[in-house]
């Protein structure tokens, strides 16, 4: 088991909602990762969708360089949805 890759598990609780990270687990292959995730994180019907991603495949920015990375967005306020009125029928936006 020590040679099995580590997977990050994301569960979507209801249709239309986003997936959220719920934990990690080791598995021999992708199929086992999904099955183990279902058994560990969806025992009480908590999810409708599971993502299992090998931790080694996740690429992230360096938190120390975050300010430089996100700085260009600060002067583009038109990209923020604060200017739009959405109808009440739209949920989870």
C-alpha cells in the first residue's frame, strides 16, 4: 500500500453545486480510488458525483507569489458580477 498513489477526493453534494475537497486516500488505480471514495465519503448518500485526482497531477501556484499572480485582476472590476441583477430563479450562482 505504501506504493499506491495518493488521490485528492472532491464530492458534489447535489446537482448544480460545485465539487468540494473532502479528503485524500491511497488507491492502487483510478477505479479503486472512486470506489474507496464512495465508501469513505458518501456512506450516507452525501454525494451525486465524485472526482478523484492523483495528487501528483495537481499543479498550484506558489503562495508566496500570489500577490504578483493576481494583481492584474484588481484593475478589471468589470470582471466581477456585481454589476448584474440576477433573477431569483437562478440559484447557486
